[in-house]
């Protein structure tokens, strides 16, 4: 079976740096300008795209980036996406952050409480309630959590 999305991902990543599609963990070693461009591209895939293959490719590449570097760079890079006030983008970013670290989820949720978009506000409230209920204050993310799946179960 032909994987058009995977081919496009590989082509774009390798335009940034040859072999980057197979080794996204090398992103912190690139020139700063390229680092930011690659991370923004991956965030677009993970949060803005609607096809599950693109979302998965973006998420998997982001999760392969060294955690310390990712924590220090993802919020600034994701900021332009938040200005869209788009619930789809916001919910995908929350899902992504759940895997990276609870402090990121908390910050995004607090930001979302001020949104005029009721979907974003509801997601923010749900996240803060879960963080407080389960006492998830400072731990790193926990793989396997999907916002929609978990919130529908409760």
C-alpha cells in the first residue's frame, strides 16, 4: 500500500535536513532557524491537520525529540497556533501536551479558560479538573492518554 502522507512527511523533513525524517531526535542539533521551522511544521501536522496519518506523523516525531529541548521550545513555537482560537487545533495541542508534561497541559488549560470559544473553555476546565482530581501536578506526560477517549468514559 502506498503511503502518500508518509512520503510527503519524509520529503519535507529531508528538505530541512537529509535523514531528519528517520531521526527527529536530531532536531536540537540543527541551526536555530531550522529547529524552529521543523518544530512548527511538526506542530502543524500534529495539531492543524485533519488526516489521522498526518497527526500521527507529527506527534511521533515531536515525541522523539529530546524532552528537555522540547519543553524549552514547544510553547513559544506553538503560540501562533493558539492565536487562531480554533477548537480543533487547541484540542490536538492538549492531546499532544498530555504526552509531554502536565505543566504544559496546565498552562494551556489556564490560557484556554480565557477563550471566547466554548469548546476550548470546556476542554480547559476538563483538563484542570482532571489534573486536580488525579493530583497530576508536576509529573511528565503519560503516554496512552487521549483527551476525547478519557473524557467520554467519565
